[in-house]
DNA sequence: TTGTCTTTCAACCACATAGTTGAAAGGCTG
DNA sequence: CAGCCTTTCAACTATGTGGTTGAAAGACAA
């Protein structure tokens, strides 16, 4: 456990296969075999992807009977979302303020 | 150019230094020297980080006089945000539906 | 033009990651 | 128990990444 949650979550979703898995889990829980079915890669590779998602907390595998189901957890997605929103909003407000200032300058000196 | 925009954006923000740079740019544009100042790493390393952010479109460096300013772009943040929101919302709605079903079962068979 | 600051390029190192294969445990079920 | 399916572990390969240093271009000011 070296990197923080945010780093692990972003890194987990940087891989297209893992984003695809997340997309499919948003529809409903699935077994590993069901998740692995569409891919050409080995089953072990899918398990590796799941472990990355699990260590980021994006996915959980509740204990239970042998074909353990995989479930999407929304906690880390929320954290990530808040992070992005915070800075995105800050930047956009800044740009809007700038736009207003430029508009005022236009009013003061039309066709200058 | 191998990975898609979404992969590059997630990967770009998986690094704490780059997230820190984004956070600081949300307050206002900055020069590379200003951005590099807080870090122990070499200036070239900061340039590398900026290139990663730039190739993801998270940051732009508009042409101009020599100390070129770095600016935060909100486009990729929006795209990423929409991606996350889509699946986060889908999963949460599913869980809420499940909660309702369980509550109904409780109503039908109290203390069963 | 010369000097200085900014920016980029190249080579290198250590380490992580995505994938493979093979083998070993674990856990149900006949 | 025996067997099958699921899950994990280990070793290995290829490639990417974050950092370094050194050097070369580029751009501006004196």
C-alpha cells in the first residue's frame, strides 16, 4: 500500500479494460467468468485487473459461495468526482469572471 | 499517441505531483518556474509532467513571450466527470431500487 | 552579438504494469 | 473421497513511467 486512494482510483480507471469492467458492473453484479467472457486475455489477467480495482476500493467481492460476485462500489467514484469538480468549477468561475471583465472593457471602449 | 483521451486523462491525474499542479493552476495561470518552485525535483522533470498533462489536454501552453504561461483546461475534466457520473449514478440508482425492494419485503413480512 | 534564461532532446536507471504460462490451493457437489 | 471449477501464487517478458544528468536549441535583452 504505497499510493493514496485518489492515485489508486485514477490509476485503476486509466486502463480501458478496467473502465469497461466498471461500466458493465454499473448495470449489475457479475461473476469473474461473466466479466472475462468478452476478452481475449487469460482469466488470470482479469483477476489481476479486479485486484487493482479492489485495492482502489472501486469494486468489492463480498464473501459467499464459490463463484464470488463482483460489485461496483461508488465511494471512490464519489471522492474522485468531488476532486475533479472542485478544480473544474474553480477554473470555470475564473474564466467567467475574465469574460465579464473583457465584456466591460468592450462597453467602455467600443471599437477601440 | 496510443491511448485514448479518457485513458490519458485518468493516467495524467494518477500522479500526485500532477494533481497538485492542476490544483494550483485552478487558482490561476503560472509559469513553469513558479510551478516547479515547491518541488525538490529537477526542472526537466516538471516539464515532463507538464507534457503528460498537455497531451491529455488538461493543460495548455498558449504561444507568447518566452516564459510561456501554463493554463488549466476544463474540457478533459468535464469528459472525465461525465464518465464517472454516468456509472456512479447508474450503480446508486440500482442500490436504491434494491433498498426499496428490501423495505417492501420488510413491510410484508415483519419479524419473519 | 553575446549572454542568459527557457525549453526541449537524449540517454540512462529503477520500478511498476499488463500480459503470459504453469502450478498450487480452496471450495462445492456427485 | 474424487473431481471440477474458482481463485490465487510465482516466475517471466515487454513495455511504460518518473526521475536523473548533460547537452543542445530557441528566444529575448543588454
